[in-house]
């Protein structure tokens, strides 16, 4: 087999068929459960999964409306609460009692919700460039491209668009890196290259932002009762330095790291991120 993962599918209560990737690892400990950002999918964790499997079983999710998961006919359900219930259904489907959650951006919001919806399922968590307070500059930037059904003639053009959407960050990226990023975020459909998500996910986001207008700090404090690692892109426009400092105050037992030269969000293959994740996993899952 050329790839070190299997594709899995399961159905949720409203009948949608959702997709996940599973990379091999031991069954006796909690797996790493990877939840992607708003416009991203399971492919976003390819490098992360290959690094940590087979030391850990790694499960990477396609939220509904992304990748190989079904599109939702009701865009109002494209919200973190729905994704959290879908995640619970996945864990039930796999017979997983608890997991180490790895949540990038939107995936981190879902992880915070899990801490109150089904707290026993969260063995530990890694939040990647997300928190209870989000910067309007970052939200405004995301609104400039989410839900815009752009079509590209070739992968070079798609790579240029991905770079522009990310403000040219990470700084160390070269053209080949942007090409790889584009292939994670987009796919070829009917002879055109398109971003690999339902454009209707933008409707709830445009109305409320990534989550309904509510105080997310109680959810964050609930999650902070578990072992917790927080990663921030040093040049993130979504998680500001002040918000990151406040999270330190609210979660004194958590671990924190900032990745220089990176915006929203780190790939988790940066040396500082790898070192932080290695130390964290050695502590929570020796």
C-alpha cells in the first residue's frame, strides 16, 4: 500500500456520510484525533500523522462539507456544535473511549466544546492557533476568501491564491511549499482545480464568525482542566499576543509555545512545534 492510512466512513444522526483517515498505531492508548480548520480537511494533517504514526494511532477528520464527507443540505448546520456531535459519533463508531485532541483553528473550537459536551472523551488537547478571543483583523481576512468559489487552471495558480489568502506566511515557504499546501486544500474537479469544501460553509461564518456570539472562556477553562498545549503562530492575526497572554493566566497548568515567522496557523512541522508536541506527548502518553 503506497499510503500509510486507511479511509473510513460513518453515518451521523441526520444521515450524512462522513469521512476520516486512520493511520496505524497501538489501540491500547488514546489516539491523536486531528480536527482541521474552517476550509481545511484531513489532508491538512498528512505530515503530522506520518510523524507520529505508528507511535500513536492517528485519526484525521473531514468535517461535513469538506473533503470526502457529504455536503450538508442545510448550511445552518455548519457550526462548531454540529461538528462536536459528529466527532462524538466518530468516536462511538470507532469504539474510542478517549483521545488526545489536536485542533487547528475551528478544530480547536470544537475541542473546547467537547470539554463540556463529553469531557471524559478528552484525555488531553493541543490547540493550534485558536482561543476564546479572536482578532477582528484575522476574521476579516478569512471573510475575504471563504465561500468564494474560485476556479484555477493549474496548480501554480492555486498555490498563488493560497499564499495570498495566508498573507505570504509562513515566511520560510517557497513555491514548492505553497504547491503542497494547495494540494491539501484543493482538488481537481471536472477539469478545474477548486477549494475542497462546500462554499455554503461561509453562510454561518459570515453571520456570526466561527462560532455563535457567546463567551467561550468557560469552555476554555473546562478544557484547561485536562493536560493542554497551546501553539500560536508568532505572526497570527487571529490569536493576538494579548489573548495568548490571557490564556496563560486562565490556564496556569498548560504549556505554551509561539512559532516565529508563522501566521494562522502553524503546520505543526516547524522545529519549535515538533519539540513542544514531543515534550507534551511524552508527558501525557509516555
